[in-house]
């Protein structure tokens, strides 16, 4: 379980909700069990976002998805800027 280090910091209900969002995002991002570092980074990102106020499943998923799109857009923009 990616969130074993957070047991006690979240209620069991919150932990289950964050786990569901994590599982959904791993499936969307095609993160396999062997992608341990990426999965741990995602888990930490979910906990951070939860603690910043995204305390329901939809809001948490949307904020993480929006953050990823923003990060990907920055990476793509940086990659194309040098080719001008």
C-alpha cells in the first residue's frame, strides 16, 4: 500500500478515499507496481493536495490531474522554446 506511512495522519475513511483516487490515477497514467518511485511521488502529491483542502474524491482527482497537465504543458513549452 502506497499510503502505509500515512496511517494515523488520516482517518480510515480519508485514507480509503485517497487510495481510490491513487488507484484511478495509477491506471490512467499506466503506472505499474514496478514504477515504485513514480507511485511514491504520486502518493506524496495526493497527501499534500488533500492537506491543502481537496478533501473529496472528485476535487482531489481534478486538482492532481490539473497539476499534471500544467507540469506537462510547462515541459512541452520549454522543449519547443529552444527550437524557435
